[in-house]
């Protein structure tokens, strides 16, 4: 995120990336609360696979340094595939950070929102600057503060007229989140 610098004459100058990161960098930022737990699960799965492969190979009597390196590489590949993205949002922006890069979108200037339901329920957000973020709707369900921030900014985009398509997709996600939240409340209270 670019930080404004004070130029000559006391005027603020912003780098071009500051336009894309969001207008209010000082506002409260919401994070995915399950991310650390998901990373720990990814580490456990990768470590379990590595231990199992080394154990089976050692019991078979075929464990060599070259095969050990192969098993470590395979465990690292599994870790890379399973590594969860870290989603965070603030006023006017939403970011999804993976192992290698971060994707960021201006939620106050959304152009389209679409829901992909082929493999899993994924939400694809696009902004006027060409930014694109794809995230699992389970992240929004598990983190109401992320959903609130996205829904509030998307309503603002629709009001300003920049959101050309996707209001229906957002309504479907909202209905799903409301349904799952109500079900969780009933289960916790013993009514379900």
C-alpha cells in the first residue's frame, strides 16, 4: 500500500498504486479469522504426508537421500497447493494474498461481481481499474466483518452506477450467508 508523501509546497503526492489500494488506509481492516488455523492444517497435512512417505519407504528398505529429497519436494508441493489465501478488507478495498502475490480490488468502484459454482462457490470481483479478486464464499460466511465491508461498498458501487452486473450474485451470497448464520445460531442454541 502506497503512503502519501509531502512534496513541495506541503501538497500530498500519491503514487499510481495508491489510487488502486483504497481511499481510506487508516480505517479499520477486517481479516479472515480462520486463516492461521487453515495454515496450521496445511502444515499438518504436508507433514503427515512426508512422515507417511518416509515411514513407508524406510519400512520397505528403499529409503535413500535422493528419495528423501523427492518426498520433501512432494510435501512442499502439497503445501503450496493447499496454502489458503489470506483475505482482508477495509473501507473501499478487498485483498487476497497467496504465497506469491496479492490481488486487490476497489470494492467502492466495482464493475462486476459473478458467482462461480462449478467446483466450489467462488465470488469473482472486478473493479474499474481492472483489479480482480476471486475468493471462496466460505471466507465471507465465517467472517461477518469481511462480508459487511464488501456488502456496504458494493451497495455504494451500485448507487454510483459503476456496478454494471452482479447485484443478483451478491443477493444470492447474502441469502446464503444469512441462512448459514441462522442455522449456526439455531445449532448453538439447541433449537436445530
